[in-house]
């Protein structure tokens, strides 16, 4: 068994990382949840989790998927406290995970295609230039943003959120390894320039089957939805990576996740940013 590293450095071997990435990939493709990574490797660190996530991304790209962007999660203090972490987390988005429809038409989701699916309400930033500096600030993010658009994130759990036998909840290590729970993105058809509206005050009302389930303001995301992108750009720069022009970045949810069940119809009204609708079969 590996021993814990008090500084949070990686402790898993490359073979262990590859095995976990392959297990999560198989769970996604077979539509069958698996045990949590930390059930097998209780001393795995956040650094290990990102290595596993990168391994899974590599498997998907090798199959022909194309990286189109990134997601940021755990942006609220409540969620960070619940996951015993003090920073956000992040995941990847490929073209196969883009569930949007042209022209803002109602998107379709098959619930059985996803493991324990839920929907979150977010804003997405589409970049017009690279962000590649560890000194990035909010002004830089807004200057590098071509437009902002309403977005829903479909989240899922390839490893059990709560183990059905032990009742053990998964940790942030498990969530990060599981691509920070990202399974898909659905964007709207109305875009705004980053300085066209006060993004902190962009709100949304999520209806499920005609009932309001969640409401929120984008300012709940780190006091400004662009601040999550500041965090991600700096983290990437520290590892020699960049956010690239043309990529979409989900800035983080400003509502609680809502369960997705066959037969549901979601209508999310973002006011001046339009409406996003999803039909679930």
C-alpha cells in the first residue's frame, strides 16, 4: 500500500494511474458505476486525481474525440466545505460531450446513457485568445473572452457518490479523477460580450416539468463567474498548460444540482441571455 504524502504530492505509480483511468473510462462506456478510487487507493492525493483525469482524457482523444474546453467546479464555499477543499476543481470537455442543438432548439438527453445524472446552471466563456500566464487576473479573462453564453452542465458519477454497501461518500480525489463529474454541456443561442452586461447579476430560473426548482445569480461563483477562469488559467500556467482561443470554459454552477430522470422537461430562463430547454427520455 502506498503511504500518504503530507505535502499532497503524487503517490500512485503510473500503472495505478492508468488502471484507474481505464476503469473510469470503462464505467462510462458500459454505463455501470464502479467503486471509488480512494476505496482502492486511500492515500491518493489531489495531484494523483488530476493524473488519473489526464489519463482518461488521453484515452478519449486517442479514440478520436477533440478537446473543446474545460469545466470549473466546487466554486461555492458551501460545496468546498462539503468536499473538504479550499479551491475549485476542473475537468475537460470534448466534442462528444457537447449535447447542444443548433439555433437554441430543445436539446435531448437519454437518462440511461448517463450514470446518476444531474443538471447545473452556469455561464460559459468562449475565448478569443490564449490565457497562458500565471499572473492572469479578471481583467485579462474578460479581455480574452469573445462572448459569454448561457450553459447547462450535465454532471454524472462514474464512481459511486455514496457506496451502496458501505455508505461511504466519495472524496474530492474521487470527484476530480472522475473528470470533476462532467458528462456534458448544453449551451444556449444568445451570446453577449463580456462587458455588455454585469455578469455578476446574470440570473437564471430552472423549471423542471413546469415547477421552479432552482434560482440563482452568477455572482455566487467566486463573486464573479470570471474568477473561476482566473483560477484555472493560473493553475494551468503553473503546469505548463494554457487555455486556448476558441475553447469554451464552464465557469461553475450558481445553483444546486438537480436530478435528471426520464420524462423530465427542463426550461432554464436566463432573462436577456435567453432560454435553454432540455427534454429527457
